[in-house]
């Protein structure tokens, strides 16, 4: 395994093609009197798409991204892209930061500098996402991804390190802990999902707030999850062929999962940051390959789609519980994590809840995110 330096250099013809496709968009009508409750409004999306075409400067953001040290390598037959920033601090703990969907490594742009004061940072693109593409094979679920990332940390010479993950990363990080508990010093999670295990009395002690979270989980609009986990190839054709389709698919999640939830995404995240994120999906052609992560995890034995415990409920809970010290950050506006279920599944030693910030916490509230991650790992030193 060899590590190669990498530089982002999108061909100009790909940018010209993007702008031409945006200009030729065939716009869909919208029913009178409707808004976000039925999907992204056409007025909002037309204005944003026009800004993407005429106002957003990819080359400026590409140059900014290239100020970071990018690398690629191949592990288990899969090309992996990652940013690697070493701290000036002699005793810095190595820390891997893991994004989810519809995010990319750009979610962490505003926390790299402050976190690098205390940590050596490794920020990969998940397999099939961005520059960690194309996918080499089927089977890239959370467990396989975790094994590849522990191998990456070994390749970088890190024998002891922490892992931070949100969304999909909140599934991968604990798998890294289970795979290499002797090497993973601690796990910090945000946007983490917790589920009932069918144990008697597990609902009895829930607070009103936790019951609201479980109700929100049960009633969530999971159309994107159902589509990407069951027919990722089919949905990919529209997203891969239409930049406006890709834009709408991602912007709906930014609207739904940022704080304040009743506001527009731009109230929570910088518009150019969101478009850089969307541009990475479009310019790398990874709408379909990133969706495969949902399919693999829903299809895997004891995966997301398996509601039956492989053994007795108590045995299953004990076997699944991670041993690595774990911290959880909760967005009170957007997250549905329930503490008692997190304690059942993880060796929980740190719990924080914030009124500010949403699902994309590192990008929405970089200072709070940095402080919480640092505080958690400081406990473990």
C-alpha cells in the first residue's frame, strides 16, 4: 500500500458542462399554495441553481481546498481519499473525522485548524463518496469501511487514535472500536441513531423529550433512505444526469436537518459551502456510488434492515455493546438519540446536548463542535 499526494483539478470541460446543463434545465411546475412540505419549492431552487451557474466560483473553492494536504491510497481494492493534517503539538492524539450522507469532507473545513492544535487529523472521504471513487466492488458497508479505515490509520503509523463520526460516520466509528479496541482510544459521535432492542421495560424510563425523539424517529420522512437503500442504481440516473436534480436531492436534507428547522438552510450554513458539497457529488459523479452505502447496510446480516436479534435479546445487547469509551453530542433541534439506549450500546462516558446546531454540527457550530470533541478526548488523556 502506497500513499500518493493528491490535488483536486476538475477539468474545465466538466465545469462548462455543468453550467450548460443548469442553463438548459427543464423546470417542473409547482402546485399553488404549496411549499417545503412537498419538497424543495421551485422558486427557491431556481434562484439557487442560477447562483450555482453564474455566481458560485468553483475554482476559488477548489484552490482553497487544495491548501489542505490531500492524499490517496488503495486498501482492500478500494481507492481512498483523505486529508491529513499533522499538529505542531508533540503529544497530539491522532483523530479521524468521518462524515455521512449527504455530506463530504468539506463539512469539517471550519474545524480542521482549531482541532489541529490538539490532534493529528485524518479526514477521509467514505468509499464511493467524492474522490474515494469509483467503488471497486459490492459489500462496502459500515463494518468493511471500518476495517479499511483502521488499516489506513495503521498505514499512517498511528497505533493509538480517536475517531469522531456523524450520520453514517456514527455507524462506522463504533465499528472501528469493535474491530480494533486496542487501538481506538475513544469514539465521539454526533447525529447518532439509537433503536429499541425489544427488551422489556426499555420504554418505561424515557422522559417526555425522549419520547418525542422516538416519535420523530418513527415518523421521519425516510423516502430518501428507502430509495437509496433499495434502488440506488435507479435513482442514480436522474441525479447523475441532472445537476438540478442532484441539487434538490441534497438541499432538501440541508433544509430538514439544520437548525433552526423552520428556517432556510442558508440561516445555518454558508451557501457556498453547501454548493461546494453538492459540486463534489456532481463533479465526481458519485450520486449512485454514495447511495450504495445505504443498500449495503440495509442488506447486511444484522444490518439496518434486520429487526430480529440474532440471539436472545439480552445476549444480543451484551454482544453488541462497544467497549471503547464513547462520547455523544446531541443537537436538541434535530437529533433523536436516546441516552439510555446509547448507554446500552456504548461505553458512554460523555454526553452533551446543545440548543444550537443541527445534524451537520461541525459545519453549523464549529466552535461548539471543537470544544466538545476536545473536552471528551481530554477526559481520556
